[in-house]
C-alpha cells in the first residue's frame, strides 16, 4: 500500500486513526475496486515505533458503520507494543539481509558466497557432477570513477549485477566479493561450457558500460576453476580462479602495452 494512498496509506502518512472509513478507498489506486467490494467498514490505526510509524493495522468488516469507539480504544491501547514489535522484526530482518547481501547490488556477499559454495561442493560430491567457479574483475573501473564520479561508478556496478543475473540460470549464484570483483558459481559447467559462456559474461560487462556511460568504458578479466580437477574445497577453487583471473588481467594489459602493477593484484579469498 503506497504511503498516502487509501485509508491505510493516509493513516501512515498522517499518523492518525480512521474509524468506519470506506474500504473501497484502499484499492482505488489499483484501478480495481472490486477487490474489496464486499467490505463496508474500516478501522485503521498507526503503529508507532521508536523512530516514527512502523506500520499500520487495518481491520475490515462487511457491515456499514460496524466499528465502535470501544474498538478504537482497545486497538490504540495495544498500538505502542505492536509498533515496537513490528519495528524490531523489521530491524532484525534488515540485519539478517545485510549480513548476507551486498548493500549496493543486492547480490550475495563474501560471507554467503562461501556458504553457498560449500553447499554446492557437497552436492557435486554426492552427485558426481562438475562445478565451475568464475572470478570476474573489471578493467578500467577506476577510470570510470575518475572521469564520471563514484555515483556513476555505483550505477555501473548495479547494472553489471543485473546483467550477470540475466545471463545466468536461476540456480546459478552471482555474488560480489567487494570492489569491482564478482563471482559466479555454476553447477554442472565444464571447461567446454565455460569457454562458451565467458564471452557472454564479458559482453554483459561491456553492455552495462554502454547503458550507464553511453560507451564501452570497462571490460572484464575472467578466471575459472573447476571441481574436482582444480580443487575440492572452496578455498582451493577460489585460489585457482583468482590465479587464472590474474593471468587474464595480465594478458589484457600486456596487449594494451601497459605493465600490470602490484596494486592490481587481486588477493586470495581463501
């Protein structure tokens, strides 16, 4: 329910209760008033938290003018405790999300990536299926920040994250290790399928640059590691993918005639 829309939205915005309002108002912003056509009375109260309205509690009945002042009084008496409970629940959920996701892109962060990779390795061990880990590092991202600003750089990372999710399957993991490093965990991928897939990853990065900056501003160096030939633990696979990615980055800069300085070396995530 949008803030300010319908009875519940009005109560949230103005922090005041409404008794025996018209439920039809709740769905007018949806263009489908039939969704609440059988309801005739509404009682809605704000749930006050520590930092403002944490939510709204709205009750509905089929009879007109069905709610009394006693109903309102009882709900208001409980509203402060309900508001704190809702606020605490929301804060707990937010803390859980932030512990497992990257704030900027919404992708899994390093902590949840490792947990997911351990789970996929256990699955591959049971099934005997291969598994590929791709580590992707951006070339030219510092130049984007220098020339366009960090806000544009953030938008570029968000766009790359969206593009990666698009080119991957629903059950593949796309994560952000931090900075301009991304990781893809691809169940059942072999050296052959990864070789065919890497150009799609690189194109996803280049397309994001064109979308955000209007031109090709970044490219991707991608390193791959495979279970079981490159390792059987998360640490071994990440280390090998890291080494392969650095080789790809070194080759990229060699082709451009630019020496790869120690500052560009990506540390091991094991």
